[in-house]
C-alpha cells in the first residue's frame, strides 16, 4: 500500500508507477565514500584510544600508531569535506536530498507513519508501506544518529586535532574552544569515543534494516543507493 504522500507523487506521474528516480548521483557517491570513511575512522579511532600493547624491535624503528593516526586524519578530512558537500547538495538537490537534515515534526501523518514503521519493524504489521524517499522512521534515526552525531564528531575531532596542530592554527581558531567547553582534553576524547560507539550502533541497525527492507518491503533499497532508482513490486 502506498502512503498518502507517495500516492500523490504516484498520481502525479500516472498510477502505474513501477520505478522512481530518488537519489541523485552526488548523494549516492557521498553515501559510499562516507561509509568507507566512517569505517576507517572507527577502526583507526579504536586503536588510537586502545593502542596495541607491544611492538617488537627498537622504538625508533616503529611508527605503527603514527600511521594509524595518519589514516584517521586522512579519513577525517574526507568525512568532514564530504559532509560539507552533502550539506551543499541539500540546498541544490531534489527534496529527498533534504530528508536527513530536516524533520517534518509538525506533520501528524508523518508521525503516524513513524509509529507504523516501528510496528512494521517489530513484525506487528503485515503489509509494508511504500515510500519514495526514506521511510519516516529511517529519516528520524538518520537525523539524530547520523547527521547530528556527525557534526559532533567533526567538532570534537578537530578540537582534538588542534591540540596537535598547535596554538593559532586554523583548527585551533575554529574548534579550540570546544575543549574547555566539554571539560578538557580527556573528556573530549571520551565523548568522541562514545560518539564512535553510537555511530557504530547506528551502522549495525542501518545495514540490518537496509537488507531486511530490501527483502521484505516490496521495494528496492540497496540497489536504489547504487542506481538511484526505487523499484516497486506489487
Ligand atoms: C565518524 C567519525 C569519527 C569516528 C568514529 C572517530 C573515532 C575516534 C576514536 C574512537 C578516537 C579515540 C578516542 C580515544 O579513545 O581517546 C578518535 C581520536 C581522534 N580523532 Fe576521531 N573519529 C571520527 C572523526 C574525526 C574527525 C572528523 C576528526 C578531525 C580531525 C578526528 C580527529 C581525531 C583526533 C585528533 C583524535 C585523537 C588522536 C590522538 O589523541 O592521538 N576524528 N577518533
Ligand atoms: C554495507 C553497508 C551499507 C549499506 C548496504 C547501506 C545501505 C543504505 C541504503 C539502502 C540507504 C537508502 C535507504 C533508503 O532509501 O531509505 C542508505 C542511506 C544512508 N546510509 Fe547507508 N548503508 C551502508 C553503510 C552506511 C554507513 C557505514 C553509514 C554511516 C554511518 C551510512 C549512512 C547512511 C545515511 C546517512 C543514509 C542517508 C543518505 C542520504 O539521504 O543522504 N550507511 N544506506
């Protein structure tokens, strides 16, 4: 069954809608580059906070943690610049490109679809609703557990980075104030690390939901993030 919003869109395009172009190329490209960057950041970040206990040979001949930090910072630049690019695309792209930045919290129909999706994910509803863009619950989760969190990771990350870059550098001038605000360097490390675990929890649920919906919801999900087209089955 199509939701009200999607019915309107379907009607506008003729009732026999089989596929709709949803995610434009920049959104798709960003999604996969971002997923790779987040994975790199989580793995390298994990080892920055809990370094491997021993290394063989002379200390001067080892630079393992240095390389791990380098990979973290390289992925961090890709993550942060990608996020800026994605924000830009929210302004110039189609309406689906704005979904992860804006929640229609005053729209009652949207909330009822959020709760419908909660029941559907709990196997309490028998017939899936179809959506052109993100389903309302996915949108809600993406907003808090990706968009808001990602901004937090950039602020805390570059604040920590400014400690190494030094007083007066651009990262210090732009983000240095975050450290005292959060209660110092150690506390910023803790929050940045907690953010990693929250984002990893999101990723696990997100990938589960993408595969589950691809199988169960009578519409394409993963191929939509590759080709841009959402295909609907009867
Ligand atoms: C999703 C994004 C990110 C994740 C999952 C992540 C994860 C982590 C983790 C788990 C740590 C170790 C914290 C600890 O236990 O002390 C860390 C450290 C750090 N991260 Fe990130 N990070 C992300 C984004 C960024 C960004 C955008 C920057 C910006 C440059 C950044 C810069 C740093 C710095 C400077 C450190 C401390 C390095 C050190 O003390 O040697 N991170 N990160
Ligand atoms: C194998 C891994 C992954 C798969 C198969 C996957 C799949 C998908 C799919 C199918 C969508 C579109 C869902 C829809 O149409 O409602 C999507 C969107 C999204 N995914 Fe993933 N994803 C993966 C990894 C990740 C990771 C690691 C992150 C970040 C933590 C992430 C963040 C997002 C975000 C923020 C969106 C919304 C995109 C937008 O509207 O700009 N994904 N993903």
